[in-house]
């Protein structure tokens, strides 16, 4: 299977139409690293195939043509769901606003988030819902700072738990959804991405990244055939070969086995006598 590794989705950004054309022609699935409750809706809107690393771990499946209408949201008993004149939605209990509701853009008020506050107005809990209306995650706060994120399976059981200290993740656990027993753990998000991606990708898979940052580092343990598709100039603002690119071409970074680039980039690097054994010239697809 062919996968393209991305950390964020760039629909609507410059170059997206050409990028999408290339994905369709190469029969490549997007593989998104981070949690994304609206991923299923994105795939439907863009006509693409894709998987999400969190969904792979939680074994989440989506239900087509399903969503949660705002008045069906599972709010606490006795809570009124009130539509304000400006279109925002408040959650009111015994005359007090205890939170708010966010809906997916471009839908008939399909529930995206339920946000609850403490009495002093600081954040308490955010419940995220997938595009098909299933409970996706819980985000817990204290003193307006994130403490823990629970990523759930379709039955509402926490599978991935991210714990925070002073605003940063300092522990991620993967848990059995039935017993709650910890199966494995990581000390930071980079180790989590690399370890879980390596568990998913097989030696017969091809994994492509267009970026030399988070996405490339996530492939450092993967046994797949890993490709950098150069989508920017090979030279930095000082007209030097980009550091990560040079390390790949000199094979100091051995987990990227191939660099795909256009003819102009290849020629410019050849003129500087940069090793090009790992380079391959390709022609990028243009949008129809």
C-alpha cells in the first residue's frame, strides 16, 4: 500500500488541488498523524482515501451518512440547549450558562464539541465528537490548563491517553479498551508517532512525506520504503542545501531511502556535486 504521511490537512491552501491530483493518480492514501474528529467528513468532501494514526490504534470505524443533530447531544440531565441570536449555542442549567456547543461548519448543526466550564468561567471539560456523531475524545482542564486527553474507541472506552505537565505532553499510554490495562507507553509525542507508525507500516508499504520535519521524523523506525517528495526549493534562504535534505542524500539519514524531485532541482544539486544516488526525477501532477 502507498501512504502519504501528513501531520495537518492543507485543503484550500495553495497547491492543494495539484497535491490531491497526485494522490488520486498514484493510488495513495493519506495517513494523518494527529487526532482529527472531522477526518471522515474531510475524506468525503475531498473524494480521497485515507487513514488516521489515532483511528488505527483505537480501531475506530465511521458510519456513512450519520451525524448528531445539535438537539440530540448527550448533555447533562436538565440542561437546556439554547440557540443565541448570533448563532452560538449555549448550555444552560438552572439559569446558569455551564458551557457551549460547537457544530461542524457546512452541516445542519452537526455536533462537533461540547465545552463545559467551572463556575469561575475557566475550562472544565471538552467532549469532541467525530463527524458521524460518535464520541471521539475527552479533554480535561484545571486552572484553564490542559491536564489529560482521552482518545476513545466507538464504545467510548479510552484507548490512547495523553498526560500533560506544564503545558507539554510528558506521558502517552496505549490501553486495553476492555480492562484498561496499559499495553505500552511513550514519554513524548515524537516517540509515540514513530513507535506507532512503525507498528502499522509493513516492509512492503511505501510511505511518502513532502516535509522534512515532524512527518519525516515519524518514519525513523518504520521498515517501509520511505520517500521524501521534495515540494520546496532544495536550498535555504542562505542558498545552502537544506540540512535535512543533505543528510538524506549523503545517507546520514538512512531511513529515507529515496528523494523524488523535479528536473530543475536535480540539475541544481548536480552542479554542486551533491550525491544523487538516492534521487529520482519525477513530474508532479497538475490539477485538472
